């Protein structure tokens, strides 16, 4: 059982198992709810100096709704037709024990948001292919979540190593990586198609002030930035920024303004970096300990199993990345030639003139 809604609304949700031989519809009738659920609605006796818990008065309990519910793992074949799109449970259902239902709905929505922004551009060509690419991508991620959920049966043994394995779900295989299909908007090469992990970082302008601790996503997609796609540059030391900046200095031209050198984020993989840099989008990676000591950790659990080198390890040496708003890597490049070529493909994609890369 669990509480939901505003505390003053005093709403609770209870679930119980319909045993073999019982009828789900009958079990959801009021008399059965009263018999099975009401005994759990109590006040602790200790609150009143009593040994036994105190039952809540039955006439103060209202059953708003009770329905039999069967576990299902299903996924529609099409999530978009014409102008109509299906998201969340309308497109797919999970058994609840993997805790993936709500998160998947949010992922559908956050992925769709930027595709819609692009489809609404004034000169955008037919958007059906775009929406098909959106749900073909989402389905790949969903299959991972579904597989992880189905194996996370509630009766699984809870020895710590097994629990950790289950807790990680699909993440134990690393970040989700899409397999390219025509229409998908990323360059199928290198680390592209991979979801960028998020780590903690300290903007160098903050002079190591932990009050300025940030998530990398908040720097990469800072609200002041205007471009839909963003440039991320991974460096070992701050003194490499000048050389890296030269790779992107004229990026506005080949990308026809879809990318901006001024908005590029520099992530320095040096925990001892002590220099202050005036660029607000230059940051160094931060440790779990630093995060735990920062105000950003307030109200959040201290990190476990955190790795400040996670981004670098996942992208396997690619230094120059172009990131989509849903954190998928559109292009991973090693030099200016690759960067310019990826940038040139962008205007056609974002205006719907080309769908295949
Ligand atoms: C018993 C149970 C336990 C769960 N536990 C978890 C959990 O622990 N963690 C987790 O992540 N997920 C859990 N889930 C799944 C989670 O609740 C769903 O994945 C999530 O609520 C789906 O959100 P949604 O917005 O897609 O759909 P919904 O939450 O179903 O929202 C759809 C809304 O549309 C409304 N609606 C329907 N038809 C119309 C219409 N014609 N006009 C206007 N409005 C309409 C509905 O009333 C509803 O409010 C659980 C689900 C169940 C049933």
C-alpha cells in the first residue's frame, strides 16, 4: 500500500493478491475490501500509550474505486497515425513491479517534445516519417525496460548481489543504445545512438565553490542556450580548450546556425583542476563526495555506485559530441572533418528535407 496525492486529501492505495480459485470481480466488492484491507488502516497504539494498534473508524473510510488488475506486458505496433500519437500506458503497459510505468511515459514525452518542435517548423516536409522514427526509437528502449521488468519478479531472492543486479534493471548492460533504422536522427557511427549518461560537475567559473555543483545536463542544455542540438567536448585538461575551440569556431556555418560554438560545453576530466575559467559552460567532473557535500544533494540520497568517468568510459575516446535534446548522441567525432560533416547533415534533418543519413 502507499499514500498518494496531497497529504490533506488522505488518499491511500492498497493492492492485494487475488488467490487461485477466487473471482477478481467478487474480491473487489465492498464487503471483501472491508474484510481484507480495512484491518491494515490503523493508528499506531504507541501514539496513545496503548500496546495494540487502534483501528480506524470504518465510517470514516470511503472506498473510491476497486478493480481487479492483471499483470500485462504489451506494446502497440504503431504509436502514431496521422496527427494522433500514443504515449505512456496508451502505447505500452508494464507489470508494476519493475517501477518502469511512469518513467517510460515521461521518456516517451521528453523524446517526443523535440521531434514535435522540429515537425512544427514552418517549412517542415511530411512529419509521418518523423513520428515513425520517434516511436521506432522508443520501442527499442522499451523492449529493454520490458525485459528487465519481466525478470524482476517480486519473489526474487534478495541476497545483496542479486538485489543490486535487479535494482540496476536494464542499466547493468550500460546505457541504452539505439540500433540505427532509416529515418532515425543520428549518424550511425562510433558512440552515436548512445544515451549520454549524466554526472555531477563543477563549472570552473565557480572556483571550486560546491554551492555551484550542477548536473552535466543542466550545463549542456542550459536554459540560456538557443540551439536544439548541443555540442559537448570532453577534455583531460583545461589547457586543451583552445585547440578544441578551434574545431568548433565556425560550426555555425556548416550547420546553418543549428549549432553554436558559443553554446558548446567543455567537460574537463581533471579532479584537480584549480583554474578559474570565465566560460560558464566549462566544467570539471565532480566526485560523489563533493556532490554529497553540496546543496544539490539536499533532499536527495547520497550517491552510490557513482563513477565520475562514466561519460568518458561510455563514449570510448570520442572527444567531440553533438547531443540531441533527449540526450541521445547524434554524432561522435574525432576531428574537425567529422565534426563539419555531421554539422552539414543537420539542417536537412531538422527541416525534414532528408530522413536518411
Ligand atoms: C496497480 C498498479 C501499480 C502500479 N505501480 C507502479 C509503480 O510502482 N511505479 C510505476 O512507475 N508505475 C506503476 N504503475 C503504472 C503507472 O501507474 C502507469 O504507467 C502510469 O500511470 C501511466 O501514465 P499515463 O499518463 O500514461 O496514463 P494514466 O495514468 O492512465 O492517465 C491517463 C488519464 O487519461 C484519462 N482518460 C482516459 N480516457 C479519457 C478520455 N476519453 N478523456 C479524457 N481523459 C481520459 C484517465 O482517466 C487518466 O487520468 C502501476 C499501475 C498499476 C495499475
